C-alpha cells in the first residue's frame, strides 16, 4: 500500500519549471494582446479614388490624385478589422458634395463630406486627409464642344442586331491652345471589338487625346449597346423617276418594287415604311434592254435592306 501511495503522489506533483514557464508565457502573451488591441494607435490608409462631376468650367492646377492618404486614430482591434474589411474598389468622390473656398475655386476634402467611416465600416477618428484641398483655376485658352465617337467592330450572333450606341458623355468640352483646338472636330475613344454578341452590353472606354495639350473634363466614356432579335419584313412601294425633262413622260414596268429588309424587334413601326422612296434615273438607262436600276432615295435609319425586287424596271419615255 505504501508503494502505491508514493506512486500516486509522484504523478500528482506540480508542473515542472519548463511547463510552468510556457504557461506563464502564454498568459503574458494573452494579456499583452488584450492590452495592445485596446490601445489607441495612429495609422495611415492609402485609398484609391475616382472623381465624379468634375467642374466643367474649371481646370485642376495639379493632376487629380489617384490615391488619398487618410490618417486615423483607433484601437488596435478596430484597425485590424478595418484592414481586414478594406475594399480594393475605388472610393467615389463627388464634387457636388464637396465644400468650396476661395471664390469657389478650390474644393475641400473633409471627413464629413467624404463619409470615410462608411468606407471603413467602423468608427474611427479621422485626424487628416492628404491632399486635403483640390486646387482649380479658371480655364485658359480656347474652348469648344465636340462630339465623341467610338470605333466599333461588332458582330452579332445570327438573328441579332444592335441599336446605335449610347455614349455618356456624347459631347465634351475641350480647351487648350487655339491653334490646336481649332483643328479638332471630334474626339475618339479606344476601339470596341465584340464578336458573337446576343445580349446588351456596356463598356468603359478610355478617351484618346489627339494632343497632350488638349484638356478635357473626363478621360473615360461609357458606351452602351442595346442588342435585340432581328425581324424581317417586305413592303411594296411605287417607283418614281428623277431628272425627267418637262416634255417627257416616263412609264415603268413594273411600276412598283418589293423591298425586303431587317430591323430590330420593337424598333420599327410599319408607319416608318412611308420613308421609303424607290427611284430610277433615266440617264442610267441601258439602251440595249431599256431598263433602269432601282435605288432607294430615302429609307428609315433603323433598317438594313436585304433586297429590292426587281432590281431593274423597264421604262418607256413618251414625249408630250
């Protein structure tokens, strides 16, 4: 019995020095971590930004920044959570929400206007923003408004078509040296190339400036293509002659032709067929066959002509 008791007492001895050391170390680390997470620290966040509603009647004295630096003070725990939840998307800065100073020339970046805590998703004390002011001056040089165009290389899936692209903005104010600006009548974006398209799409394209000294209010243009199924229609319309002399009468056989065309679904009304004008030019008559080719003098914009039947009509010219 004595040996059993002594064996039991050996198994229930206090932990050794090494084990006790690591236990104390773990407790100390835990207490240090709790203390650190509750302690207030300064930290600087670098946030990518995108500007909206840039004033069109002013020009920035310096290039608008791609990033802003935000100095904050918060507990270690909050800073850790902010870093974990930090979004990689651009932070939108709307000029319509910024306060102005110096005769409304310069714009102040304040924490209240930017609502940075919404970005961080946690309350933090904002100590400073850099840059804190965006400096503008009145535009100098010659100004004018020009249209924006997109080089399109689009092929739709069989049975589909697209409407005229919608650009935003469709026109831009440009300014700079008079000799440069006077030669510019259109601004172009990067080309948009799409294949096998069967649904509407939208893209953001970069503006191509013809000269580094040309200034614009934006460097990007939004392009929307509305895609729909194609329908096919055929209409019969009379043929008229052009360039007929006063003492001549032109008779045509047949006197009407059938025009087959395609249009986007819900983009064409049969009332638009009144815009079709089938014509012949008697000066183009083939003397061997007495026939003239038929052409369309006018047609609705939103259609694609597939066939004119017949392509030629026989004519008979009578003198009054």
